[in-house]
């Protein structure tokens, strides 16, 4: 990356992730030498960004809180307003406030000077929202701790209260935060139980990152599907679909990885925790010809969706017009 301004912005974006970056890893990411990274770090410091360096074999660089806000396009009042808004949204799991907002809060609070952190906390504690979600409140500090551990990636310890009230201590490798049904969930690999688990964040206390880094594992399904499975009482099911006249390469990415070729097309089998209705609708929106081969309740969901769409088209409705031929 030879464009110095673009490289500096990319470097700054990496450093704003709450972790320590070895110089060799930054150099590899930006495809430059370690000497260039050191010069770029000096340039960021000259611009007022508080970049801290640690020595030794495990040393590296990280962005820390300074005496004043670094020269972003935010003044102190704007930074406080944004932090308070993100905290309020995260704490009440307002619909539409996704993991990206929690990551933004983690980045912003990482570089807030102490005086601004105090103002954010005071405003948050003095503010009462008129409208709140149906779910219980979540401490935004817990969310930002988890988001930082996910980004690290860093192992996480916390106290947890199960549905029946039983307390436990957990050591996990955090994977993703998911917002669903006005609640926040942490998807993580539980090291003591040697299995994937979904935790309600409002039942978490005393969360802290241990400093121990790890190589992320490949989950059995995506994080949203794991939360959906948990909300269904842990009942995952095996989806079996056939696509006639379709190759695996023509499938969307979320189906392609589970596809195997068969005569006349391909077949897709994968575990899912999604509702059958949503899964059938999602496959139908691909616009590809498919048949649901199982399980039976998924076949029934496809038939019910087809009946509803036929009724919605009105009496006497036939197939739509053929698409206009393309150029050539």
C-alpha cells in the first residue's frame, strides 16, 4: 500500500480495534516494511493520536486514551452525545441497534479521556428513556467488554445466572454478539463444557477479558442461527433441499458451502435453528428452482407459503410474463 494518507487511515482503523497489534502483523496487513510502520506510527502521534508501544517478543502497538480527544471529526460535546446515545441504545437493546453499534461504542470509549468518560456516565445515570424495549436492561459496559473480547480475540470470564437461577462461573472464547427479541445474546465456545453455548447478556455479571488470546473456532452454524436454535428450545433440524438444473457455484454463499453435486443439479443439507417459515421464504427469494425433501414440517411450511402466495395473487392469476431477453 503505497498511498500514504490511505495507509495511515487504514492503520488508524486497525489501531482503533481494542487490542494490541504486533508490528509484524500490521506490516503484513498493509504490505509494507516494519520500518514504514514505525514511521507511520510516529506520524499518527504527531497528529495527536495516543499510540502506545510495548517492547519484547509479544510487544506491539495499541491506541490508548490520551489527555484530550484525538483530532477526529468530533468535538468533546459530540463525542459525549454519541457515547450516551450508543450506551442508551445498547442498554435497552432497541431494535435496529446491532453489533456494529456496540463495536462503535467500544472504539469510542477506548479513546475517551477520563473527564469525558465521567460526563458520559453521569448523563447516562441521570437519563430515563420514555420508551424501552420489552427485554431487561443490559449494562453497556458488559457489552463493550464482550465486543472488545470478540474483536481481540480474547478469552472472557464472567458469572452467569441460568434460567432456573443457578449460578456458575464461565470461561469462554467469545464469537459474536447477537440482538434478538429485545435481548442481547453472546455466542461463545464454553471451554469447561467443551461445546458451543448461547448466553443471555442480561444474566451476565463481572465480565472481564483475561488477556489470553485464542484462534477462533469454526462454529457449527452462523451466530444468528445458533441464537434462533436456542430460542426454539435448542431444537435444531437438518435441512434437505434439492436444486434442479442448478450448480453449486450458482447458489448464494450461505447455501453454497453445504452443496454437493447430484444428477441434474445439486443437493444441500445443513443444520438450522431458523423458523421453518423464514428458511423457506429465504430460499424462495433466491429465485432458483428448488424442492424441499425434508424434514416433513419444512415441507409443510413450503406448502403453506405457496398457498398463501397463490391466494395473494388473486383468482385467475397465472404465471407472470416471461422476462425480457437480455442483450445478445
